């Protein structure tokens, strides 16, 4: 496998034909849209049939926890989260999905007036238990730092790394989202610092979360950092589309050109 040769899109498997025609090699689905842990097994079987007929694999699922399942705060629902998570991991294993992205900004948002130190303890404790469950099913969680416009807790790779190290479980790792890094003004070398924990990547342009190439953002410093750490995973475009069918081929082509520039560099 060569550097960043796996490009996916965070999208429903229902769009698989458009994604394949646009040059993608995999789909990144959502936990609630594909694994549907709140629904009966019969409904999930139809998802498996859809996957079986797809020419593109589902390599990851994002959108782990719904907002009402609070990970921190006075209304934290850890027992409910563990039940929900185990069903998601069980189904992920059945579908051959090895990575679950843990963004879920509303779930982990610290309520006004609540102790940050207590929230950190709550989240660390929960993450350790969830990671243990994930490990049983061969699934790895990728904690996603989100920009401060989306949540007030874990907004940088540095903070994400601190949490991963506090949990200390091999099934709890990190996601590097270049869009969120750009929004937070986080330098590309944060990828090098956190490199040993990075499991997965997302990308979009900074200002309006547009597809790569829409404005022409230069992602090469971040891609170069991924190359330096020997990153072997995929990169998923997670953005706002005006027209998936029209914009996707150009976005993939633009991203491939920047990847090729970095891959061919001797730096």
C-alpha cells in the first residue's frame, strides 16, 4: 500500500456508485446511519445485504454517540453508552469495520459551570471502558479533536493525545482532521508529535468546509507530516457538498495531486 492511496468520503453507502465513479476507494459511513445500534437486528441485516452488493468497502464509521447520550456532566449516561457501544462494535465486527470515529461533540460538551477536571475524569473513565469493549470485537476507536465552534472539550491533537495517553488502551487512538486543525490554527507538526497514536484522517477546506480544490487550500504541509510519521491509513473527505456527483471527481483529483507532490518529495 502506497502513501494515502486510500481516499474515502464520509457518506451513506447508498451513494456508492457516485463515490466509485468519483474515484473513491472506500466509504466512511455513520454509526447511527449504518450500524444503527438503537434498531433491531433485522434492520441491520438489510444494511449487511447492501454492503455485500457494494463494490466499495466501508472502512470506518463516524458519528459515534448521539447528543443525548452525555459522556460528561451531571447527566452523564455511561451505563447507557456502554450498552449502545457494545451493540455498535458487535455490528461493526460483523461488517468488517475496524475503525469507529469518536467525535460526538454534543455528547462530550462540558456544561456551563461544570468542572473541567471532573469532566476529564469522567471521559477518561468512560473511554477506558468503551475501549475495552471495542477491543473484544477487534474495533479501534479514533478520538476526533473538534474545533471550538463545535464543542468545548478536546479541540486539538495535543489535547486528544493527552486523553489517549491517560486512557492507555490499544483500542483507543486518535484521528487527525485537517479541517479542524486549520480552524484551530494547529500546526502540521502536531501530527508528528501525536503520530504514534494516529489511526485515521479526515480532510476539508478551512473556511466553509468545502471539498478539496474548491478554494484551493494547500494541504501539503499536513500531508507531509503524515508521510513523516509513516501513516498507512486512509483519508476521508468530510465536507459540505453542493453536488456530490459534480464536485467529487475534481475534489479527489485535487487531493491526489497534492498527495503525489508529497509522495514524490525527498523531504
